[in-house]
């Protein structure tokens, strides 16, 4: 049994649902805050995710970071070195999707070339009538960035567990790969 710990950086434009997702994660889907208050710094929440078919688990330390441009630079100092990335955009806002490129540049610059696995998340999938970003476009962009793609509806708690498990599995796989590399280096 292995218990891993991973810093999961949650970033994206303001009002895309980052805090809603983090609270749904943390509360196992029992808490969706109806009164929106903008995150002005970073909020740290922890969620333990069991990896199916193993006795292993990953404690995700979710760093919910402000999305407002004037606050991001100050927040960056609190990101540390993330193990995982969760880049969120609003499916009803083409602009929030277009800004994902800038978020990736910022995270890559912050991580100084370190590969950080993660996911691109199209949130607010329950607002299909107002949808502006097609799944195929987002999927293609995510793949080009080395990210998995998920669509969620934090308000309806749809697909949030699948996203959490995906992030935990990505970190667990990275751990397994590094462990095998080290084992292969040691003499017989």
C-alpha cells in the first residue's frame, strides 16, 4: 500500500467554476456554493482518492488559484511546484477557452520546463443551450498540450469524480514509472 501526495494546481479565468469544482471535490459532491464570491488568493483543499484495483491512494492538495489577472501574479508565489494541473474553462465562454493558451504558458514558465500532467476541464456542461466551445475542439487542444480532456457540471456534480480519479491516476502512473526506472538502475 502506497499513499502518495500531489499538489494539484487549479487555474483558469475568473468565474469558470474553479472554486465550485474544488468544493464539490472536497465535499464528495455534497456542497455546491450557490453564492459566488471571487477567490482573491489561493485556497487549499485536500481530497484523498483511492486508486481502483490497488491498495494505493493519492492525497490531492488542491490549490484553487484566483483567475483575475490582477491577482494571478501574487498567487503564483503560492503555487509551489505543482505535481498536477487542472486547467478549467467555461463551455459557455469562447474567450475563457481561448485564454487557456495563456494559462498554459504561465504554468510552464512557472514550472521551468518540468512536465506537469493534468487535465483540461470544460465546466458548465449543464448549460448546453449556451455552449460556445465544441468538445472536439477542446479535446484536440488538450491532446496538443499533453492533457486529458473532461467536461463537468459542478452545479449538477456531473463527471467530477471521473476528473478527480483521472488526476489521481495520472500522478500514480508517474510514480509507478519513476519507481520502475529506479528499480532498473539498481544492480541485480
